[in-house]
C-alpha cells in the first residue's frame, strides 16, 4: 500500500511509468451472477458491482503532483505522481482501484457460487476493509466499502446455509444408504433367485459409489452392513450350487445305470412287457434330475438310441402283424358272408347246427384281426349263434312235457269245476253254481293259453 507521505514510493510502479496510453479497466464478466443452490437457505444478496467510471469524478492530481481521492464531499491525499502526465497518473491509480475491485468481485462470486469456505472470504473482505482507508486508488471507494461490508455481513449466513445444506445432503445420503443396506440384508438372508439377486447386489454397489456426503464413521458402519449381507448371499449361493453339483453328479451316475439297462433291453422281442419296462425306465430317467450340462445331452442321446433300437424292431414287427391281421379280417368277412347265407335254422335246424360248428372251427383257425374291426366281426358271429340258439330253444319248448302237463292240468281243473257247478245247480244252489262256472271259465282260459303257447312254438 502506498504511503501518502512518501511523494515517490520506491515500490510504486508509477515511479517508472511505461509508455503508451493507460490500460482499460477490466470489465465484469457477462452473464448472471450464480445464485444459491436449490434447497439452500436464503441469504442476503450482495450489491451489484459499481463501475469505476470517470477517474476525474473520484480523484485529481494537482500541479505539485499530489494525488487526491474524493470521498463523500471531501478529499484525502493518497500519494504523488511525478512520472508522467496527469491523465497517465489518473489512469494508473484508477487501474489500481480496478485491481482492488476485481479482488472484491472474486470474493463476491465465490460467496454467491458457494464455493470454498465462506469464513475465508469473510476474513479476506475484512482485511480489505481495514486497508481500504489507506488504499492508493482512485475510484468509488464508498461503493467498494459497501460491497465488502455486504460480504462480511452475508458470509455467516452463507456458511450456515452451506452447513445446513450439507447436513441435508448427508441425511439424505445416509437414509438412502440405509435403504440400500436393508435391501441387501434382505437379499442376503432370503433370496434364492440367484441371478436376479446377484445382479441387484451389483446395482446396489454401483449406486452406493455415487452417493457422497456421508461422514466416514457412518459410511463405514453402513458399508459393513452391505458387505456382510453380500457375503451371506454369496455363501448361500455357493452352498446351493455346490449341492446342485453333487445332485447332478448323482443324477449322472443314475442315468448311466439306466442307459445300461436300456441297452440290455434293446434286443428283446417280448414286445409288450419290454415296452412297459421302457416306460418305467423313462419315468426313472425323468425322476433322476439333470446331470451336469456338458454331459446331460450326451447321456440322453445314448438312452434314446437304446430305445430307438427296440421300438424300431417292434414297429417293424407290428407292421408285419398288421398286414397279417388285415388278411385275417378279410377272410373272416368272407366266412361270415357265406355263413349268414348258409345257416337257416328255420328251414333245417340240424343242418344249421352243422354249419355253425364248421363256421366256428374255421373262425378260430383264421386268427386275430385288427382291433378296430374286432367288435363288428364278433358281433356278426354272435348274431349267427343267437339265431341257431333261439331256434333250439323254441323247439325244446314245443316238446317240453312239463308245459304239456301244465296245459292238461288246467283243462282237468276246468272240467272239475264244471261238474261241481252242474251238481250244485241240481241241488238248487244256483248262486254257488254260478261262482263255480266263473272259476271253471278262468281255468279253461288258462288251459287254452297254455295250449296255444305250445302250438305257437
């Protein structure tokens, strides 16, 4: 700082002025001054910087080279100028004012942007305030003093606001990390969706790294919760897959046993029982579970190959048998057509019996037919047998001595009742005679019905 009593201070660059016009004062940077962060406490705004303006308005240099600063209607000596013209001197001290104003503006910008420590900005502003009364500058010192006073006055509020904001950020960050730690603990203790849960734990870790503002002690405590939960999940997952590996090794051994048994059965021609046994082996195969991935498909191909050998042979035999059964069905249809024409029990029962016996012998010799034709062919054969059997039943009933005796018994009873009615009438018992005749008529009706049934047979 220039000593106002020293007319030519050695440290004053004006003592050795550089040639040329005075340098222009730096202009403020364009654009709005940064405001407080969202959510920050409201602080008192700083005054807008006032340009220096015309140095003649704020100072002068007299004919003796004494430099005067105009402040509030009065003047005070701030130095001397002997190194050039008055205009050069005014420009020199005006630039020094601009340099001081730039320092103030930097402090304002730091405070407004909430960067750095507001207490340090406050201390710097106080220092400048203390030196301002003796500053060798020409400019609006009063406006500069107001700006510095505003910095000193608002720094505490900004510091408190920043502290509150940091506390809020810290609280929010702690709450979020507590949520993530709790979620990780639940996953570590319960989840069995290994892929999804593992991916979620990694996502939690990625988000965890982005959360800032937590003090080290709290962060370490929360991190230990997350790490413990992740380790618990990894242990459970490792135990699960180790057990799964053991199960798959057991499944592999079991399936190899089933393959050996299937290969032993593959050459069998006992089609029915062996087919059933292969179905049982397939059920056991499914129940055995999955073998290790690199061998399960190969094991299945071996097992299936043994099945294919047997079932291919069975299908070939079935095709041959189906051809034989189709020929048998055609033969039985031809035999039925002939028998249905030849067997007529109403014309000659004995001949019909002989034809039926011959039919049955030929029927059995022909053999099996396809399953879908078996019902219709057997139905036609049973109809032939029923035709002959019905004729035999009818002939037997016509010659049944019990039926003839029953008809004669009914007739005798009717005759007895008629005789009793006649005797009752002779004795003058007309009423009894009428009842006896009614009974005789009933018995005669039964006798006629029995005789008619025998005749119809």
